[in-house]
């Protein structure tokens, strides 16, 4: 039997197994990731149902929605059954999820530890394929005054101008700051450049009575805190 012989369209499934009907009956939480995504794309290919197609794509992403959201429109379109419109729909859904997470992150208006930094900055960085360097500017009570992206660079590093960091801090009236950048490759281990930059920022900030309280490296699902590890 070939794939095309064994393929059964979703409309011919038992009603209890159809994603839309399942959602109406049991709520969205009852659906798998593949079923929810299948509702978005509406149809599959000539050989696969929408659910089977999304199961295949998720399998290529090790089952991680975060990996799926990092795919470009062109990468999604490599799958038979995913055209431009469906790829755009999937990317739009990923962006809605990111913005929802960012709204929640903005509730963290006080930074007390590295976990707070992670919750605030992870939604901004989770889908990036390149490094970005940010600073979180704080007052004496560690309340967030401003978050500023200082640089955006390549896969392994990004150039940072310490003078510009101090300028932003002084203009905002900050007395404390947290440095933060991501590692797209997934390793939280700080590089020699990361360590040297941390020392440079700390020394320069100290000259104008601004305290660098931490430098946090963020990956998708984990982080490294210089303060927690006693390296700041």
C-alpha cells in the first residue's frame, strides 16, 4: 500500500478525532500541538492530512514549538503541502505567542535576581538566530526604568560599545544596570570575550557611580548569571 493509498482526509475521520470538533467538544487544551497547528493550516498535502504534516514538521523540530517558530517562511515551504500562505500563517501564530509572552514579561517591573532577568528578556530573545546585547536600566529600588538593545550581530558574537551603555544609563538616571545577551547556539557557558566585556562594563560604570549588578546569558530554556556564579 502506498502513502497515497493509506491517506485518509481529516473530513473522513471519525468526528471525535477531528481537531476542530475535538476543540469544540473538549476545549483547546485537549488538542496536541500538531492538532492545533493543523487547524491553522487547514489542509495538508495530497499524501498527508494536516495533522500528519504538522506531526512530521514538529518531529523535525524535536517536538519543540520554539524550534518551529525559528524557522523562516522559506524553510517551512520546503515541506510538501506548506505553501507561502500556510507558512505565513504559522509565522504569524508564532509571533502572536511571542508577543503574549512579552506582555507577561513586562509585568516584571523589579529585578531581584537572574531569574527575573530571564523572565523579562527570554521572550525577546527566544527565537533569535543571532546575538543581541541588551541592558536593563534600574533605579535604587531595582525597578526597571528602561530596557535597551545596544547591539545586534552575528551568530557567535556582537560588538558592544561600553560608552553607549553608560550614555543610556546616565540619560535614564539609572543607578544600577544589568547586562544581558543571548547565545543562539544554546550553550550558556560564557566566552573569554563575555568575561572581559563584563569587567569593562563594571569598571566603566563604577567610575560614574553606577553599579553593574549582573550579566546574564540567555538561551532557550536556560541562563547563566555572572552574579550567581561569583564572577562579577
